[in-house]
C-alpha cells in the first residue's frame, strides 16, 4: 500500500477554510475498483466553516491511473442501453424546457446513454471521459469524444448544454470544474448535475442501517446536500431552476441550472 496514493487537502476544496473535523472512517477494500495502492480506509471530514463533507485527500496521478484502468459494468458504453434510454429521457425533457437545440457536452459520459438519447431530441452530442476505452468506442460509433479533464477542454461558449451526471463528487476540486463549465457554455446555456444527496432522509436511513454505499465509494471525494450544492452553483455563476429526484443511482438528486451573465470570479469558494 502506498501512503502517497492520497494527497491531503490543505484547505476545504470549496471555501478554503482550514478548520475541519472527522465525521466518518469507512473501509473501501471491498469496492470493485479497489487496488492495494489505495489506502483501505477512507477518512471523511467536514468543514467547520461551510459544512462541506469531503475526503481528507484526493488521489495522486499514479492512483488515478490505476483506478481509471478499470471500468465497472455500468460504466461501459452501451450498458443496459434500452432501460437507460428511459432514464435519460426524463433528464432531457427537463433540459429541453430551457434550451432545446445545440451542442450537448456530457462530462464523464460513461455508458453513453445520455448523449445517445440527447441526439434523438436533435442535440449534437460531444463526450468527455477519462477512460480511454470508452472514448475509443464512442468515436468508433461516429461521435465526437475526448479523453481529457473538462478543465483542459478549450471550446469557450460552444455548448448549449453541459451535463455532469454523477461526476462532480468525483472531481478533487469541484470549483475548477464548474468554472470550466461556465466558460464552455454559451450565454443562457444550461448545466445539468446529478449527485448523491446527503441531506435526504433516505441517506439518513441508510446511515442508521449502516449500509450507505457512498461512504466507501472509492472514486468519490465529496458528499453534497442540496443546500450546499445550490450555494456552490450560485457562487460560480449558475442559477438553479429545477430540482428532482434521480433515477440514475440511489439517493441522488438532479439539478438544472442556467448560466448567469457577467460572472467573472475565479475563486474556489462557495
């Protein structure tokens, strides 16, 4: 086991406070993506200043390489495509209420269902994913796809829609991701986000039963409540306009937000 697999957060990744306390330690050694390079225990902490809950560190480049060399079945392009099409259709109907055409960028497109279904609505699909095999398959199907972080994607103002479906909690520094998305969206463009909701009563019941899967999720660095996520979005130039319960994964929420004009902050704080 490498003790350097996690790089310690020096400050809260949202508000930059140094005041924190431990809220939970969880064994992750049984996770499907676990590798001995990764410490077998995840330590979750809470920021005393802004209440954000996050892991005490994020993965080194070496650890990321190991994790992204493996893919869970539901992350493979084409997985359960017919059923996932119906799940994706619910999302696209809500987004289309605010903007109904243009280029749609899906960050971390996984099985591809959201983009495949968006194309049915007339959007032009573009995908980003850190798993090279997914990018290759997506390109082989005739779609534009890139293997790079969204922060490095240089197409300012191109996209009508950017989706981050169960992605934000995987980003070591969510503020940088949201800044990139704001830059990529056209004026009045739409951001779709889904992520687990630790503020829901269902989350509390799972905690009480000691079977909450998210504390041991290797790829997750953050747990958001609706209130904390809304505050973060507003700080980074987005106005939340719709909330729903997600059918993608357990205990997840879905938020549609619209890009605000005149936003120019570069601070990573919420």
